[in-house]
């Protein structure tokens, strides 16, 4: 969900709009389809946004719908619209097993092609176990990160973000369940220093992500379908 959320923020800031689908061919639509495995829940969140170009979202009309299915279950995605942004979302309860295939099915009226098979397989879940939330860590010391996961052939990405630091990341090869953020790797944000002031401290988010890429139905113009597991821990970063 983070990827769609980030896209929505950018589009709201730059100005966007929603149009009805009745005059838009499926071959002119870019589909962004995302499956997210929220930490601590036994469910897969499914979401979809349909666009024409970059700033124009497509709103489905009568007789049209998007469904998601997998693990013997299926749900219709519910419409949501705010500030010109239109997307569709729902939840597949109990569908979390690694390798489960999730299928997005766009059904359209007789005058337009449907796109019944955009597919992606669920990755193995990840869960950060160290450092624990609320830990205070100095940027002058190594930070040892550990996580739990079933055996996986997929890489993972560890990122860090916060108001007082520069964003950074490490890519972890398959099989890893730990990593070290070396001292000095988390750098203070570039600001004009105040003479005599202490270096900034703030809360930062350590985020571990494992992602798979799937195949978008050929009826669409373009797009992506992804599935990801994420685990986030918020810690305190001090000089």
C-alpha cells in the first residue's frame, strides 16, 4: 500500500482528476495493482488504481467492477474517491500463504475488453525483531537489525527515513535474516547548522520490505502488479 499512497500524495500536490470510464478503452488504461501483507494480521490487502496518463484516474461505470481472488476466496474491490483521486480496495481474509497466486479481474461492458488476469504470487512474510520499537540508537554506532522469515529465494530491502536524517537503504540477498547498518551510514539531514547547536535527534522508521512482481493483463496499455510484505519499527536516532 505504501507505493499507491506515495503516488496519491504526489498527484494530489500536483493536481489530478477523475474521469468516467465509458469513453476509455481498456487498451488506453494503465493499471497499478498492489497486494500488501500487513504485519500482525491474517489477511492480504488488495488495491487498484486505473489511470489515463499520469494525472487522470478512471472511475468505473455501471456493469463494471474489479475483483481480487486467491486462496479459494474472492472479493469485490470497493470504490473510494478523494481530492480527484479514485482507487479501489478490499481485504482477502486468511490469504497469506507464500506462493499463493492473487488474481485481479477487471470486468467491463460488452463494448470494451475486460482484463481478467493480472496475477502475482505472495512473498514470504518478514517481521523485524531487533531493534525493538522505541530503542534509542546513536548514529555513531552500528545498528544490528534482525528479522524472522520463512526460507525465501527473494531479496529484501531495508530502508530508514526520518525528519532529521537523509533516507537510506540496504539490499539484502536471499537467505539473510540480519543486517548491520554501519556507523555513519545514517546521516543527518542537510541543514544549515546553528553555531553551538547540538546535532538533530528524531524518530526514524526502519522498514523491511520483501516484494514480488507479477504480470499485468495484456488488455491494459501498461501498469504493474506487485505483492509485498513489510515490517516497520520506529526508533529514536541521536547523534
